[in-house]
């Protein structure tokens, strides 16, 4: 759903640029709290959140390269707002998707530069806000089980995609450059993106479920589901009024919980998955136009589309310039994209987390008395 230059006029593009800038600024403040790991292990948790958030951005970049067919001549791809919000929090999620969109626009000529505000508003803000609001509402009414997190993730991701389609239609009604009946745009956009939403939901639910299976404490949306292990001194309760048998040796703690995978292993597994998706599987992705491209072509929305300012980039169209083998060219471009997104995203989140840590150090009682968030 990357909007190219020329679809939306300059005033509306500028207005969405302001909206995007304000949302990013607000998200930076909110992400400081999310990345600080409040209520989730203190300083130890804070140290791991920034690299994990950077990995989420890189993973979204990689999976967005995997266009899947949804209808005759039409494909779709992950938007990622729901996935990011559930894994690392809504504020950090907005930043994750924004970093992805920035890297795609600057390096790969995907999504217009003058339309960057439109794309951040539509693909980062709308999807994240809608998905996380639905997710939080669902986990409040569903049983407090890990499976409920996966179910809520599926539904939230499913509905976030047509919500983004509705948002694009509204923006096009305000500033569309082609004379197209808005009713037709609405029907076509929402219809095809409902189908794309199914793929979004499946990818989101599978990814969230996989992380919950090995480290539920790393999933922001699953906070409160895990309970600390209780220490029992005796498996038998003595009858009322009688002392416990003196001869019975007190056993050690209850059986230890199964060993969890270390954060480093989870991070490496996620990075490996991203590299495989971008560097290998992407070669087999659908070559059909995505939902917006198809609708734009069928209804004349692309009549005034403009060439991308970075069309001559060495990585334009997700291929490395001067490498003729398409498999090698696309795979190498994907790997470079994953690395660049990981580096930029992690750098941003490390800076954000350190600023929060510095502020907390200056005010030791800053977080005192605040209850941890639970689902």
C-alpha cells in the first residue's frame, strides 16, 4: 500500500507530513517508557528491548518483500502495524513501521518521498492505533490464556488492513489528483484489502504465537500472563493444629520451570528468519501488483503518478544495480535492506532508551508506585 508521489496533492501531503511528524514525536516519548522495560525486569529488561525493537523493524522490512497472491492479478504484503504494536508496544510500533517506510523510500524507491507523510499516517499510525485498540479490547474479554493473545492478534491484524484502506480513501477524497468517483475507490480498496488482511492476520498470529511459545515475557501485549514461580517448602500440608513431621526433610523448591531460550538466541533466530525471507524466499514472491497498485491502475488513480526521486538508486526496485542475475540481485538487496533497517532501527531505539534511563537516573522516584501494565 505504498503511496507513490503524485497520487495526493501537495497541500494534503504536507498536512499528513505534519501529522506524521507530531505522531513520531509523541511516539518517541511513549517509546521511552515501553523500551525502559517498566514492570518487566527493570534494568535487565531495558537492556534487551532496544535490540529487539530494531529486530522487529528489520523483520517487518523482510516480510514486506514477500508479496502473496490474493486474487486474480493482485497481490498483498504485510503492513506490520499490528505485529509491531503487539510485540514491542504501540508507540514503539509506530516508530518501527516509520523506520521501515523511511528506508524503503530512501534506498529502494518504494513509496514516494513527498508522500512519506501519507504513508506513515496510513501504514504506521492508522494500522498500529487500530490494531492495538482492538487487541487490548479483545484480551480484556477473552480468557487469560496465551492462546487468547494469538486470537486477538489475528483479529486485530485482520481489521487493521481495511482500516488503512479506508484511511487512504479519505485522504484521496481530500487530495486525490485524478478525477475518480470516490465511491468506486472505497469499494475497490476495502474489498481487496479485506483479502490482504487475511494474510496479514496469519503472518501476525504465527509470529506472535511463535515468540510467546519460547519467551512470552518478550511480547509487550502478553504482559501479565506469566506468574513468578512460587517456592514451596513442603508438598504436604499438615493437619490443622498439628506441627509438620520433624523427621520429614524439607524438599527443595518445586521442580524448576523448563529452561527458556535466551534473549540472544531469540534475537539470532529472528534475524536469521528475516535474512532468509529477504535474501531467499523473496525471489518467489508474487510479481502481481499489490492492492493499491491494482486499484490505481484499474480506476485511473495513477494518471498523475510521478517518477520517484530515488529511481536511480543503486537499490531501486529491490535489486542491486549492475548485477544481472535476478536471484542474486534481489537477494542481496534484501539482505542489505535488512541490515540497514536493523542498524538504523536499533540505533534509534538505543538512543530513545538511554534518554529514558538518564531521565530516570536523575529522578530515582520517577517510576515509584506505578503499577505494571497487565492484560
